[in-house]
């Protein structure tokens, strides 16, 4: 029974990712989740009490995987500068992944305080990954620099997600250049 519930929960989360990446937060409804998974709508409520609960669980499941992928890319870099570049490039390469598209859709939605706090905590963990590398590069306030760097990454993600006129590779290269050389160009 526990294994069946676990499989159903995983199917609901997978359906939620798909709905969010295809249609944004408006698409994430319990009737749509029921339809995608073949469950009765009332059964969906047995697993999640609200859309916010679905969002919170997606954050708990997907953010650590995403952060691990970023950390692995950074570990392969031979220098502090390479680690910063990997931090930016890996996040932007994940922007096309449906887990990330779901997270972007989630962040844009109206969430309860608990869900927003989970997203903030997950982002804080991601920012922590690059603090040491920025310290090695000589930043006097590496935590602040990391938070600002994440702002550059977030802006680049939004640019890519919006389907801007620039190719995603151009946006990525520009974000890396800004991260490594600032606004000097």
C-alpha cells in the first residue's frame, strides 16, 4: 500500500511539472492533475490539500536535484573563475529542463508563506554554492556578490524563458561575461 501511494504521489508530481511547464500556474489545477494521472479528483485531495502543497513538495524534490547538478558542474572546474562560470552556465542550461520551467512558473504564482519560504531557502542553498569561489576571487563580501550574481542568472533565465530575440547561447554568454567581468563588456 505504501509503495502504491508513493508511486501515485510521484505521478502527481510529474503531472504537476508537465502542467506548470506547459501552461504556467493557471494550468496547475486538481481537475487537470486528476485527468493527467487517471485519478478521481477527490483522490488528488488525499495526496495534497492545496496547490501550494503541490508546489512545496515540488520544491522539496526538485531543488536539491537542480542544486546537485550545479554543484557537480562547479566541482569539475579547475579554478575559482571556472567555478563561477560553471555556476552560471549550468543554471542556464537547466532553464530548458521541465523541472526548472515548473519552478519558474511556481515562483511567478501566488503562493502561501510556507511555499515562498521553501523557495527562498532553496535559492539560498544555491547561492551558497558560489560564495567560496567568489571569496577566492577576492570579493570582500562574497555572500552579497553571490546574491547579486544570482540576480544576473535569474534575469538571464527570464530572458531565455520569454523566448527573447537573442539565442539562449547568446544570453548565456552575456550572463557569464557579466559575472566574470561586470559591466565593462
